[in-house]
C-alpha cells in the first residue's frame, strides 16, 4: 500500500462538494486522515473564497489509476474541464505526494509544485504530514510551512463537520 497526500478544494457549494468528495474517497480507499479545513481567497482570479483541506489515503492503485479515478470523481461533481485553469471549482482533487516519489511520473510532477507555492496547499499538508520529507528540497513539510511567508496568501481555519464529527474548528465559512 502506498500512502498518498491529496488536496481537496471547492468554491462552489464547497461544504456539499467536499463532504461528497470525502465520502467517495472513504468508500474507495477506506479510512482517511484529514487536516483542518481552511478558507482562502482564490489565487489567479476574482471569485468566491475556497475551502481546502489535505487528506491522506492508502492505496494499492498505481499513480495512473489513481489520477484517472480522481478526474472521474471531479467530473461526477460537475467539473468543467474547458474552463480556464484559474477559475472556480465544484471539486478539485490534486495528488500532492505519492509515496516517496519525486520528479515526473506518468506525466505528473511529484510532489506537486503548488505544495511550495500556495498556502492553501502547504498549510493543510504541513498540519497533516508535517514530518514527511519534501524530496526536492530535503525539508519536511512543517519546515516548509514555517519558512513560508504567510502574508503572501492569508488563510484561516473554518468550522467543518464530516460524518458527525468536527474535523475543523474556526470561524464560520464566509461566502464572499
């Protein structure tokens, strides 16, 4: 089994789509580890704020099989692939890490570049997998988050419940 870190995000009915995404991932992969849920402003466009979290799954799928499944899952939740890269999303699921692979595998760059570029990816990942090593830099995700310039992209934890338990505590998500 390979441990995989995923990033989930949504800014279109985000509570609904994140819960549906978590339920689908649990149905396919079993127990999930989740970070807190964070709200942040969109990156690269003007729109409704996003909710994001990181999830760790264990899978026997290959990287290619996992990538196909995640695209299918996004499509099941109304993902429109013809929209610009920087645009709103019903459900966005990105593979951040796949075991200890780094570099390009099956056309996928691992770890995903956004890990070191965007707070809405790095913060939840550092919270959940802080002691995991980011192969290209040789630093842990906790070290990368500690060094990240937080003013570049503000984010804040929000209240979020899944399957009857509070997985995140903070403010009530805004819909601006």
